[in-house]
């Protein structure tokens, strides 16, 4: 019997140690404890009931000793890739890390030397920049081309950057955060061929790959060809899909045995395994959470339509770059003629909305704002109306 989930339910998160809703973090990041939080990428929805039930059963056991990557835990990840993406992977290819940001740090530490270059494609998920520089490497920016409301890869520039002998790796954001592109197999193939020719390792962050809006289709980078599979590390997790970020788990898929052994050596030196709750949550999510996910995607797409109509009708100088995936919308405020600081102050002081400033995502993000629309529609409407009021009186 199908469970009907209520995504309109408003759930108080203010006393749950939530970074997104904490007064401390809102004050530190947005200069006001009462800012309305539409920023950090987690959802204001309860997760799937099978996950909740499984976690309650585990909690009631009462003993929370060390966990490990059980066969059931690994099989759940293998089966999910087959079911959702048609990608046949082997459990031996999977390495565990407590999140994709830690994984990217470990990957750079393992495969790059100080002074090496890592390609990003800005505007892009801003922790990429810090991961590269904090490990003593250089950012090689292959900025996306923005034309007629659509983002594309600048392949000519990518080829030139890849030919530099210091360029060792690319962080591929697939689907792309914050612009919401779902890269086509043709685009990924062209990118992969450039990287093969120039001995550049592809590290594909696919954390949002389950959150795809039809008719778009996600292609795992490692699925395209044997050659690409052996020159890639694919980073996946149930955390964005099922709102499990606080459980700290990700599955890093490394088909190339040499690369896997090198990365595993790094991971074994710090001795990390999934906690008991993470293990239980992944198994329940991947085995029994698909019904919830399908309902979620319908609700998110309706939220996206709501934003699109609201912006067109009530904020015509603001443009929505309609995402093909993720629950993050990219809003273009350039027509207002403000500076980045003025736009930031407008959102923080007048609208009192906590959005992610576009400029933190690197070149090309200036005068954009990223809004998280994974929330009940009434809250989304409240946020958009606050932005609308803040724009009144601007020429």
C-alpha cells in the first residue's frame, strides 16, 4: 500500500542543532538571528518513513558500538546505481567516507602534489575552491559559458587548461551546483576525452544525481566507457536524496584498482567506517525509500514552477535559471544594477532572507543568489514575498 507523504507539513527545526536554522549560524553568516533560512543544502522535510522506522529500531537496541561496511550496506549502494542509473558497479569498488567534502580532501591529498592544478568550472560549489587551496594546489578555472539563460562548458578553454603539465585533476560537478545543469552524455564524453588525452583524473561529484527533473537523465561519468571508468572517481551519497546529511556517509566509487588502493591507503590511516545509524539509514533509504523520492521530486518540481511563475509575474527584473536537477535555484539579479555588496545587504537587511551570495561560487556568480526550495510551499511563498518587498522602490 502506497504511503502518501505530506511535504506541506511545517516542522520546527530551531531546537535540533540545525546549522540551517541556528541563530548562531544565521548571525555569523547573515548578520541577523531572525533571517529566514533558505541557504545551506538540506531539506525541511521529514525523510522516508522506512528510514525513520529503521533508525528507531536501531536506537531502541540501546548499544551503539563501532559499525562497519556490511555486505547489506554495500549491496544497497550497488543495487541503487543499477536501479536508478543502469550502472553495474561492484561492491569492491566502493570506499566509505563521512561525506563528499572529506572525500575530495582525501583525493587531492592522495593524487596531487603541492603546486599542482585542479580544474573547477565556476560558478561552482564553493567548498571546491577551499579544498584545492588548503591542500597547497592551484585552482585552474574553466568558467562555464552563460548564454541566453543556459550554461555550457567552454571546451576550447578546458583543452588548453588540461594541456598544462601541472594540471592533474578536474572536479566535475554533475549535476552542477549551483546552476542546475544535468550534463548530457555527449558533453560528458567530450570532457572525458579531453581528460584522457591530457592525463587528467576526473573526480565526479554526483551527490545530487538522484534529484533530476524529467525529461532530463543523469549519466554517471564512470558508466560511459571502460576508459572513462578507469580514469575516474565517482562520489555518491544518499545524503541529499533522503535528507540524511547529518549522518555523515558517502560512497566513493573507484573502479580502477590502482587508484582505489592508493586512496584506501589514505583512508585506512585515519580508520573511518560508517556509524551504526549511517549503515541502517543507507540500507533503508536505498532499499525502501524510492516511493518517497518519487513523491518528493513531484513536490520539488511544483515548487520550482511556483518560483518561476512568481518571479515572472511579481519580480520581472529577476531571472530564474531553471534547474534541470537539485533543489537549488539560481536567481539572476543583474538587471537591478546593484553591486554585490548592495545586493547582499538588500537580502540580509531588508528582505531578511538567508540566501547564498552568488559571488562565493567564484567567477560568473556575481549578482546571483542561490535559494534552497526544498521546503513547504507556504515557507517558499513567504520567502519570495519578502524578496519582492525588498525590491520595491528600486529603479
